C-alpha cells in the first residue's frame, strides 16, 4: 500500500505537531483541508473540554481519597464519552474522507478506517 499524501488522523497520532503545522498554513493555490468533523468542530471541541473537566474531577477524587468504586464509575463515564466522540469521528471520516476519495486513495482510506475501528475494538 502506497503512503497517503494527505495528512490523516492516523498520521497525527505519531506526529501531531507536524500535522497541525501543515494544516495551519495551506500552500497558496491549494484548497484548505476539510476534515470529516469540520462542520461540527466547535461542538467537538466543547465536548472534549467537558471530558477534560471530567478527567480533572477524577484526579480530585483520587486526591481526596474517594471510594474506589466511585472513581471507577467516573472513569467508565469518561471512557463512554470518549467512545461517543470517536464514533462520531469515524462516522464523519467514512462519510467525507473515505466516500469523497477516488480510486486508490479510497482503498487506502478504507484500510485506514478499518484499522482505526480495529484499534478501538481491541481496547480493554
């Protein structure tokens, strides 16, 4: 399989700073990068901020020596919230990045999508 020329979410997992720099300044004459989550980016970021707050709350619970099961319940809630975000990202990726690709790039992006689903299912 040939490497993709587009920066995919899989690429950003290994090099987030390189991807954000590349996305931040599009080359003159090229169209801006559109991601599957572009239309709902503000909602996505708000949800991630809420999850971040939940994680900070768990840290405070541990600091305060809260009951183990209470901490585990909150961890489970954070995992469920992250899973919901991930499912939304997968949906957007399938509908835009994969469905909008042509030829060999569609095959590559489908392979990437399935690998991401596989990684999500192996957790736990």
